[in-house]
């Protein structure tokens, strides 16, 4: 039973009160009696905690016990912050969850919210550790309430996302710094260009350098956007654009690309075609489609870029005369798949699908067969809802004329 003296203690956040050892043993026995529960949580690669209504541990999976190098009796009755070594675990009047600092703790909030509802509750949580001084854990905590023998318990799943958070910070710093450097190069090149006569050889060379700097900045933006798109942090900016201007710009930029040597890009469009979209992201999609087509085409062949009106939508098509094998077609949109050797490839077609469907609200597909060659297409509404939609990114292929098928807390390993 709960200690009545502790229950009357005033706290800054979570309620006070702890179960006595006999009650903890009884609760643990109830959980052990649930068929298949322990084997299921032991099979999980993250840490799983079973908490009673006083937020005390009455059960845990093998992952936690291995990380802490202990037995279940050593953690019985403790609270999560006390297990991981939270700096504030001993600050409050009733330990973990009761201090003023605990008000912002996502782990405590998730557990309390789950006790009041029937739903799974997930929160991010940053725990500052006692030791090493200054070290911290970034956790994704998921809590789900369940009833056993008339009592409510919480299954706590905590996932260590510290590496993910650090990488996100480093990525933002990297893109910020490298963009500033590239922007400085572009600005300096532009100043020199403006100081030279336009028809001089030096002026022409500086114009080329300025354009190369602009392309460098665009490539950096493309990598930044893809990084943010993968994590769901990309925010598209929709505006009315001229599709013809966009296509001719892509033709101009890519005609000078190394993959275009010995090949020609033809653009077939009807003037005056407009739509509402994010021009930067659509440019990325079309650029990747055209680059892939140029890489596949042989010397002397033509890559054709076309834009057609279909009902209230627009379709962009990029065609090259080559045919992909059946094996390639079945893997074409997978993130790491590439027909080229070397690591770090396979992002192009995946990004086409990711940006085109999830963030632009379109439909991406392809057709590749003998007598036709290969055509990648994206169909976009002229005036979409201005919010990205979630889709499942998967591999696929099509035939001509067919429509597209179309927390468990993972603690760090102990240092030895």
C-alpha cells in the first residue's frame, strides 16, 4: 500500500506517494502472471519499464538490466529518473517527478498523461545526468496505460535519441556556415564582375564564376532541403509560378552540367502554363529527373522534357531512349539503391518521390519498356492545399498506359 505520510507531501509537479515493499512484490507478481508479457518486452531492443501508479518500477526488460548490469530486485520500486541518474531525482520532496525542475520533464509528463487517458502518449525529454558532469540524455518517451487485476499500470518505452539530436544540431550548423561561405564567394565574384567591362575576357570569366557560385549555393540548398525532408522538418513555400520559365531554367542550368556532354535537352511546352507550388522543390525534382535521364542516355541521344495539362492538373515528363531492367525498376525509389557503383548514391530517385509526393502533393511514377524508353513523370494539382501530405515512400514500376500503383529508453552502453 502507499505510505500515507508521503502521500500528504506537497510537491511541485507529480503527486507524492510510494508503494511499500510488500505492495511492490504483489504488483510484480501480478505482472509476471500475465502470459507472454516478459518474453515480449525482452524481445525489444530498447528499454522497457513497467510502472505502477506511483511511477515506481515493478518490471523491466532484459535490455535495461543488461545496461545497468543488475537484477530486477535492484530496480524494484525506483522511478525512471533515479534509474538513469537524473540530476534532479533527489531534489524534490518525494524524489523523481516532484521537483520544480520536473515540470518540464517529458518523461514525467508522458507517464502522468497516460495514467489519465486510454491513449499512448509520447514526449521528448532531456535529462541532465549527475555524472559525468554536464552530460545529458535526449529521450523519446512513450507511455501506455493498461489495467491488470483492477489496477492501472504504465508501460514506459524510452528511446535514446541523443545521437539524432546531435546530428540535427551539427547539420544546422554545417549548412549555416557553408552557406555563408558560399554566399561570400558569390558576392565577391559579383562585385568583381560589376567592376569589369562586360565585353572584356575577364568580365566573361567572372560571369562564369558568378554563375558557378550560384550553382554551388543551389546544390547546398538542395542537400539541406533533402536532409530536412528526411526528418520531416522541411516547410514548403507555395507560390504561383510559370512552368515554362521553370523548365527553360532547368534546361539552361543542366546543359552545362558534365552529364550533358554529347547529349541534348529538348523542352516541349505550351506558353502561359502556370501552377501554385514550391518552385525550389519542384526544381529539385525536375533537376534530378533530367540528370538521371542524361546519365542513362548515350552520346548523341536526346532527353525530352515536356509539360502537359491534364484536367485540373499539370504533368511534367522527362524521357530518355534507354530502358531499365526489371530488377532496377523494382528498386528504383529505394533510398540507397543506385545503378552506379560507389557509396553515397541512390538518393536522386528517392528524393524525387519524397519531395514530389510528401511535400508537393503530387504523384510520381515512371514507365520503362522496349520501344518506348524510360519516362519519369510527376503530376501536380495546379492549386494544391498548402500543407504537405504524408505518403509511404516505396519502390514501384509501371507499364505504359496504366495508372500508378501509384520508450523504451535506449540508454547508452556502460563505459568500462
